[in-house]
């Protein structure tokens, strides 16, 4: 079973660009340390203080091993320190989800011309 860590952030909307840098940093770090990065997402329209990150793992045990590698990695620790010192993340929540196979990554159906 593949599980996905769904991270919901409440961010300071005036520091959106700083959060972007933080997310781009994870784009290098997460795959290197064994996470399958599905993506980071910034608000575009509507609510301006919510962002999301999605990282998949083979199991909760794989996630725990990844977390241990994060704690030992200099670049990961520096990224956590960026968030702490700049205070652009106001709140962070994590939920672990699994995909419903028959309702995941389905491409759009071609529209039939009439």
C-alpha cells in the first residue's frame, strides 16, 4: 500500500515568495532522502493563506525511516530553520491518506465533437 502524507499549511500571505523558496528546497531534499514528492502547492485564487505539500511512501515504516534521514541531513535542517526564523508558516497539519485506485490519476476523457 502506498500512503501519502498530506501536509496542510497556514502561511503568512505576505511571505508567499518565501514559502515558495522553502517548497523549492524540498523539491531537492525530499527525493534525495527517499520520499516520492507529489508536489507543493501555493494558493492561486480564493483563500490566500493555505498551501499544501504531498509526499508518498511505501509504508508508515518507510516514512519513519525518511524522517530519521531528514533529522540527520544538513540541507533539511537548514530548510526547517528557514521556516522557523522567517515565521512564514503559521500552522502545519499532517494527515496520512491512501489513494482510491479507481478514482486516482484518471486522465480527462476526450470530448466528442457533435
